[in-house]
């Protein structure tokens, strides 16, 4: 293979990888939303779970007053689970992968109910009650 042909093939390959990576976040990304804090409640809109007519399984809620984000899992039309995304092993911010949360520091894994699935963490995540009022989800931070 000549140098020119090699450079062309490598360049086209790089463009293909770049183009496909731009399409992936729309299919498999995590949605981050801003929550409003009023008193001891962090509120989001139920429509934050909607994506092109379908409901997402989870959203990650952020607010400047929170040290760590909170992930809210949609378990059913009126059933939600909210968990603090702070690893109980050494306090690293967790990442969401489908139906589990994982610590990038030491590999601890947690279920969507906050229970430890794999250590080294040995205690469950902090969970918060979620109250649904019409189209508003209120996460009780107290």
C-alpha cells in the first residue's frame, strides 16, 4: 500500500468513527436536568423523562446547592426511586449504566434500589422519597 492510499484510508476511518460517535449520545446517553429546590424538596418535571414519545429509565438531577447529583429511576408511571450518586466506600461520584450505578474509583456497583451489588462498598446508597404531584416529582431531601 502506498503512503497516499494509507493516509486516505486512515483519514476516512477517522471521519467514520467521528460521525458515528456523534450519533451515539442521542441513543444511549444519560439525561441531566436541573432541579429546583424549595424548602426541603428538589423538584423536577415528569416530562423530563420523555424522549421522543418514550420514557427514559432514569434522569440525573443537578443543582448548585447539592454536592452530588441525584439519579431518579422511573420504575412505573407513579413509582420513582431517587438515589444520591455518592459512593459509600470513599465518596466518589457514581456513574449510571442502565440498571446499575458504578464507582469509577474502585468498581463498587449498586442496584437501582441503592443496594450494594459488588464491593468494596459495604453499605447502601442514600435514598430519598419521591412524591408525585400532577406532573411534578418532589424529591424529599430531609
